[in-house]
C-alpha cells in the first residue's frame, strides 16, 4: 500500500495539533528501552508519557520542523520532529519544573539521560531528529522511511548533515539503511545502550 506523505511543517499550530502529535509520540515511544529505564513501573510510565513528551512536542512545534503522515480519515499515524541546529535554539521553557512534574520519581534518571545525550551532541551545524514515531498498528509499512526520505532530500539539497540517537538495535539498523553511521555508543548507568548517529549529506 502506498501512503502519501503530507507535509505539515508546523510552526504556528493550534493547541489541537500539539495534543495529537503528543498522543502519537507517547503511543509509539512510551514502552521503549530508554522509557523503561527511566520509569520501570509500566502503569506509571504509560501515565506520565504524554506530559513528558508534550514538553518536546511543544518545543518542536515552536522552533523545529514537524512532518506528519495521516490515514484516510485524516488521523495522524506517523510524525518526525526535527530541530534545525544550524542556528541557536533556546531550551524548552521552564524545562526543569515541567520535567520534574512529568516524571514523578524519575528526575534523577532524566538528568542522567540529558547529561549523557548533551555530552555527545555534536557542535557542528546539523539538523537533529529528536523523535520519529509511527503508531504501533501502522509500523513496518514504510511510513518511518518515507518521513526520513522527505527530510533527507531537503538536507541533501542544502548540504546539511543530520544527527539522532537510536534507542534500540532495530531502529539503529533502520537508520543505518538511511545513510547514518554510528558515532558512539552512549552508556546509561545500568541502562540500555543508545547509539549516537550521524548522516553526512549525500550528493
Ligand atoms: C522506528 C519507527 C519510527 C520506524 O517506522 P516504521 O514505519 O515502522 O519503519 P519502516 O516501515 O519504514 O521500516 C521498517 C524498519 O523500522 C524498524 N522498526 C519497525 N518497527 C520497530 C519498532 N517497534 N521498534 C524499533 N524499530 C522498528 C526496523 O528497522 C524495521 O525493519 P525490520 O523489520 O527489517 O527490522 C517506528 O517503528 C516506531 O515508531 N517505533 C517505536 C518508536 C521508536 O523506536 N522510534 C525511534 C526512536 S529513535
């Protein structure tokens, strides 16, 4: 089946769009290896996911470039949240307070995660893929690849590299197939590996 990729590039979206993107990102990401490490209890993890991801979705909608795919009824089923770090972007507003509220007892781990990711984040200008999320019932049908291709084509035309962190071996392999190379493996204390990955522009 072929899906059309609908470009959203939402900079000034209504609160409704933010809620829909947050719901989709939470649905896809709440049970991943890093989320499990942050919040081992499944009920607490599921409950807190929307408040945690909302911080980044709001930030991406304001400062980033967000692309989505929608099904026939218009429901969003895949989304990519990019930050163009070719110029300075301020951190999310009120980050510490919000993340504390969103993660209950997991704040120490969130801080460890943030510090580990920050330490590896490249300083060269690039676009950063903060989240790529496809609704679980729609995974493995090419939506994630189409979203990647869409933005990579633009980066390649402009000669801009891309960076991301892969949180499990399967999505790491997806990114390898899309031209990324592993830069380093980030270790979390007693946690899963995270692969930091870099994609030079293709000519
Ligand atoms: C990773 C993800 C965005 C890929 O989107 P997709 O539309 O399923 O991907 P495509 O159909 O284009 O490509 C299929 C490949 O995606 C990867 N993939 C598919 N489902 C996956 C999942 N649940 N977890 C991790 N990787 C997955 C695999 O590499 C798969 O190839 P394989 O079947 O040969 O292993 C999507 O599966 C997803 O949202 N997963 C959960 C959240 C996540 O891991 N996001 C990435 C954070 S870095």
